[in-house]
């Protein structure tokens, strides 16, 4: 009997013991130099602290993700998906209010008094990693974890290859953002970008903890959002783009799908309908809105006379426009149809926008008379408010009767920005000389404009968004990508990377910043850009490490 037992059970005991020596008796390994380097090179740099303890934490097939309460389930599942994608594992999420002995434990019990809605901490001790945060904070912790892992975490593993060690340097990270507004604008009007491109844009900005996507949905060259009560805006006004391509638009359902996709990544979508200027695509769609403007010859598109049905016989629509000159079009304040149009557009778009903001543009209305312009902005303020939203406009709106309920987006004129300050408006910092993603890096850049400046990667990083006024009036930072010269996703990536991580850091990280310190971290992100297949500009200013 006893010899039978020995024969039958000894191998099992030996196997169990061996497993226990490697897994149960946890003398944590020392962190590798690579894992330590990743810990030191996070972008945006953690605001409060990032202290490695010299040890390593491994993610394995057996790592369990435990959440303390179900409000964390979607974001924990997002983390599991990120980890599973790169590792090929099938980690799953379970709920327990007791901290487990090992694995990843996520709890909303905050560890820092200022942690707020977006802060997080990651503390690793031995075999247990504890993440604290509200859902948004945990989402940002997940972005940090991506950066703590080898870049291969971004790509599905080749079948059969299981060689990467999913090692994280352990220690303590406490992090929270400096500004509530950390955004980028994508101009889908000059060139249209479809669902897949916008989703990729959302993914890329969320990787660097941005939380605002401002969509520039209308301009002279194209109207990109379906308005059910004014269908020709997209049917006709959306049918072309700069250079004469076929344009395109989002149905309301597609727009809502983008909003949901962004919301899963804790990004608020801010819709912009640019008025009273930059409006030719609407004037070309509805003759009754046209108060008689001259569309520049360059880029003019012949009127399609096969569909004249909505022309009311009085005024003719303008021609579609595919050039790049700005400032030639305007709505007319006293045309009877104008405010029916504005009300309908704001109402329909506000109704499908869960975020609190509505951007009315207001820039470069060069052919709108000044008194009309002010009346327009005052009226927009009422309409946006009546539809339950907070109004944002480009800096020129500071000339109108705005107050602290309005947000002004600074881009070029200190005069207007100061006016906005006097009127107690909040300010978003998008100075064209520093933060315009459509500016060329230098005179050799293959696309981009340079009317404001050439913006190399160092110049893009060297400014302080809080310097303008340091009293909480600055809501944050937004880097706009205008797309007159930008036609493909590769074009987008070339102009946006590697500048965007710097804007993200200016928005997120408090305290003093140094380009010489930052550029080293940025250089270490090359392998990550490659893993994400980002077509970035390999600036000579950055010490790239491949
Ligand atoms: C100015 S910035 C504009 C846009 C152009 C951009 C090109 C602003 C509010 N208006 O209409 O696309 O320059 O850089």
C-alpha cells in the first residue's frame, strides 16, 4: 500500500514543490535595466512621484485582475484587453472587496488627497500590484502600465512566440493631471477623415492621457455632420474637400458611435460648427442662407444645376469651394432663414452630444461687419445655453458680451485673450506659434503650413500654458490639427507625432519642465511609435533610441 502511494503521489508532490519554489516562495527578482528605464521614461511624466524599488513584477498567464467594486469593471476589462492583446494571454476580471495576495488589484479607495476624478496610483509590492483611482484614473493607470511594459505589448504576438518577459519595474507611482482640459482638435472639414481614422486618432491621443477631442465639423470646404432638418448640408455641402476629392460626412449615428468610442477612453467630444464665417459649404447647400458673397476663383467648384430644388428662387447658393483661402464667407444676421438654420443645427447636434460643450467657431469672420459679428456671438451664446451646453469659441468671440460661462480658445491674438480675461471667461491655450499641429517642423517638412511659425519638436514643448495667467482661468491645452495640407492618416501621424506627447505632458504634468530632460524620454518612445505603427517625423532634435 505504502509503496503504491509513493509510486502514485511522489511525482505530483515533486511537481507541486517545484512550482512552489518558483511561484509561491516569492523572493521578487531584481528589475532589469530595461524595465527600470521604462519606469523612468513615462510620458506625460508622473506629477507627484515615480519611485522604483529595484524589484520586478511579472505579468504571467496566471495574473488575476481583481476589482474592489463593479464601477471599475469596464475600465478593468479595457486593461485586460490591452494586456491580452500583447501577451496572447486570457486574463480575466473578478470582483472582491478583499485585496488578493497577488496579481493586480484595482480599488476606488484613493491613496492621495488630491487624486480626484483623474488621478491614480500604482503601488507594487512583491507579487501584488495595487491600482487606485476612479474609473478615469484607472484608465490613465492602464496607459502608464502600457508604457511600463515592453513595446511589444502593443502588438499581437506572432503565433508560437512566447519569448517576451512581461516585466514591470515595481515601486510607487502617484500621478494626477495639472489641467482639466488636455485636448487635440481634428479638422475633418478641409479633408474628411472617416470612422477608422478618427477612432485611431482617439486611440493615439488617449495613450498620452488626453481627454478632449474637438471635432471641427464644418468649414468653407465641407459640412461633415448630418443635420436631419437640413439634409443638403451633407448631401451637397459634404460632397467635396480641399483639392476636390469626394469629401464625406458622419451620419448622426456614426457621430454617436465616435462619441461612445471616445467615452470608453474617457475622452469628451467637443463638436464645432464654425459660424458666422467659414460657412461656404452651408451657403452652397441652401441659397436662402446666402447673403451674396464672392467665392474666390481659386478652388471654386461649378454649381450642380441638376438639384436646384431647395433654392427658393430669391438668392442663389454659392459654389462649392475646394481652395484654402479663409475669411470670405459669412451668414447674414437679418436674413430670415439664418437663425432657423442656427437653431436647428445647434439643437440637433446638442441633442446627440452628451458632453457639456458646444463650439461655435467665430474665427476669421473677415467679411462679417463688426456690429453684426457681435450680435451673432451674443445670439449664439443664448442659443447654445438654451440647448443646455456651455459655449466655446475662438478668441475673436471675446469682442462680444461674454462672461464666465463662456470659454475662449486663444490661438493668435493677445488682445482678444486679454479681453476674454477681463470678461472672466475661461481660456483654452492653443497658441498657433507653439501648439498648431499643422505647422511645418521646418522648411523641409513634406506637408504643413508655416504662417504662424515653423515648430520643431523642441519649440513645441518649450512654453508654459499657465504663464499667460496663473489663477485657474486657464482650463488647459489644446493642439489643433488643421487639415488643408493633410489628406491621409499617414499625413496626420507625421504632423502629430512626435509633437503630441509634448502637448500631452504640458497639459498633464505640473512642475518645471526641461526640454533636455524630456527629449531623452521622448527618444525612448521610438520603439513604442513603431509598435503602434505611427508614421512619425524623426526629428533631428530628438535622441531616438531604436
Ligand atoms: C487659422 S486658427 C484658422 C483655420 C486655418 C488655420 C491654418 C483658426 C481659428 N482659424 O481656419 O485652418 O489657421 O493653420
